[in-house]
């Protein structure tokens, strides 16, 4: 093995959809071995077309499935593992490697999909293990959830280290990481050839560990609220370490907690089973949200959907939770790029009902990602030959590159700023080129549990449906006598006003009759198509609308 390729199928110049490939092969381009690091998803910020999820394009992996040695999951955040079900739908026998904690949550997620779980192999990676031709060593990281690991791929030309979603701190059950101890504990005298590192938070000029502790004002809010007043906390369900601080405050203030979010509720139950002596406040069922006056209500959700959930609550569309004027609302969920306007609207709506609103911004508190000072310290200690900033928007990856070059004294040519699909090729440990790209890269749209079933035509139809409305026509037709039988059923949505409905129905009926009398058809399908086009033209001419027209014809004698 002399050659190594490193590239991303997702996660560069974007938030989410993280998926990286570590590939080895010989001088002849043969004996290829592929190691996939993470398989994340991304929820579109603007989902006007009801697109649920975006996942990486897996065509390259499918084409080379016989070479895949495994999928390695570093953590169970949505942007790291939520595309795994769709990857396993295509390749159900590919082994998955992860930590013990992550395995439980992965199996729980996979059980929701139409997968033969007997074929799926989830392996616990807790020690250096030979996989394919090389050893892979898991490295415990400190993160927002238990079970975070880094991955060290040990090759004859050096180590290639992947580290995502971590901070340097001792977080108890959420992991412990000390940069100073890493060379002695994990690498001995081995050389780190390349460090592929989370750099999406590189614009923050601080240590991340200083920003994951909730400000004192949050604790004070628990004791300034009256005993008969609720405290409602908005948080991202993946930021479990931050939520654990809320649980500590609730325990100290002797307030019960209601976990108003399915994902966090499940993970909390798992943690209680793993750490049975963990001190927790009394946990109540979410159905009691409006009934317990002194409760701490944890409203949790994904990064992309939490604020939408609060919007539903402020619109009184939530079944179990209604805001009250006496509530104290604490938002420990700074919006990600692109969601700032939604956050502002939601906070305003909350304040109209519950004026006691406290929000934390990105300067006071942020997610478990390394900041500038963390990156500089990590690189100074590990001394990798190459650094690949990863997992973030391009401007932040670029910011990381500038900071590393300026403050660590790194050669600019050795800090590789890549795009999705762009290949960093190493020949016997030396960087050969990073100009080539693979073709199979981009977004794949997922709708519900389906994958790749939403094409451009479907999206265009959804836009038309929302803008122009729809006309539904159902008729029974005798093809022998060329006559309509019974009543014509016509429904319109978003096309015309109520006052014009009768006139529009008459227009549709007359158009259908005119088509039957003036044209000949070889099949019912042709009859449907001609009727649809004729109705659409008439509606456009009279009402200046181009709706979706659906004509359902049932043959009858």
C-alpha cells in the first residue's frame, strides 16, 4: 500500500451532511480499500417544497462497495450519522464501527426503517483493531454526548487522524480529552501525517471549553422564578452536556423536569440506565406540561427545527404546551447560519406572551466544536505534517487556514482547503496533488423514508401547487358510447374565490364535453391528458392561473 486518497462526500462548505472517505491502494491502482467516516444528513433551512432531508450522494461508494472495509461513526449527532439508514439500504452488509454508547442509538434509529437488521453489523470499536490492511485506533473525545470518538488510521507512511465535534475538557460521562496527553497515550513515536479536524467554529477567538458552561444568569433565573411559575428551556437535543447543567439547576431548585422532545427523552433514559446513580430531578411525562406549575420544561429539537417548534407553540398549535405570561423562557440555542431571522421572529412571538425571556448568543455560549485556540494548541502538540480543516462553511474553513498559518507557523501549502469531492492524494506519505475530483458528489433529496425519489419535475410541481393551486376532476366515462356517466366531481384549492366556484365548475364541465364531442382518442390515458391540457388553458385564459390539473377517468359500461 503506497497511495492514500482523502476526500469528502459532504461536510465541506456546508453545515451538516458530513461524510469523509479514507482510501488506500497500490501503485497499480489495485487492492483498493475504502474507509467511510460518518454518514450525516442535513435538513434544508428553506424547505418550502417540503423536502425533509438532504444526504450525500453515495454513488461512488455503491460503485466501489466491494472495497469498503466499514463505515466509522464518530458520534450520533444528526450531521454525523443520520444518513446511515439510507447508506445501509443500498449496502446492508457493510460493517459499521462505533463506540458502545453510539451503537445503542444507531440500532434504535435503524429500527425505524425498512432494513433487515439481521444483516446489519454494528461493531464496537474500543481498541486498536486491524481492519483491512491497516489498524484503526479509536480515541475518546469530550463532546456534547457520551461516546464521541476520534479515528486514527495507522499506515506505514504515518497516521491519519480524524477529529470532529469535540472540546478539550473533562466532562465526566460525556468524555475527557487532554491534548497534552495525546502524544504519549495514542501515538508513541509514530508520526501524524495528516490531521482532518473540525474547524466550523474557527471564527471564535477563545477556548471552546470556556463557552460550553452556561452563564451564571441562567442558574439565577431558576431561583428568581416564583415557586408556582414554570421555567421553559429551549435547547438542541444533541447538546446533552448543556442540558445536564439545566438538570443540575432543577435538582438544586427542587423542581420537576418535563422532557418535551422525543429524542432527548430517549437518550436521557439510556444515560440513566448506564449511570444509575446519576443525581437527577424528578422526571415527569410530557403530557403534564400544562398541569405542573413549578415544572422545568425542556423543549428540545434538532438544530434546524427547534425554533419552528417554538413557532408552533406560540401559534397555539401545540397540543400539550401553552405559554403563560408568568413563564420564564430561557433559550440556550443560538441559531446557526441562515436561521437568524426565524430565531428573531420566534423570540418576539414568545415575548408577546411571556415577557421574561432570556437568550444566549454565540459569544456567550456555543456548541461543542473546537475554537481557534483549541485548533492552535492541538496542532502545536500533535505536530501533523498536513492539516485539513473540515466540517463547516467555507469562510470558517478559510479562517482556520489563515489562523493556523499565522499563529502556528504552518506552511500554507500544508493546510489543505478542500471542497466536497476534491481529492487530497498522498504518495508514500507525500502530498502529490489535490486538484482532482470525483464526479459522484452532491445532494440527494430524501422525502419521508424514500430516497432519491424527488426529481426536478416533482419540485417544480410542488412550487406550482403552492403558487397556483390545484383542480381535481373525477368522471366516469363510457368509451364505447363516448359519453360521461353520472355526476362530474370537481374540487379546486387555491385557484378561485368562493364566489367564482360555480362559474369555474361550469367552465370545467363544458370543456370536458367539448373535448369528447370534438376529438378522438385511442386510450383513456390520452383522453385524460387532452382533458387536463384543455382545462388548464381555459382556466389560464379566464382566471390568469396555471394550476396543477388532475383528471381521473374511470371506464364504465
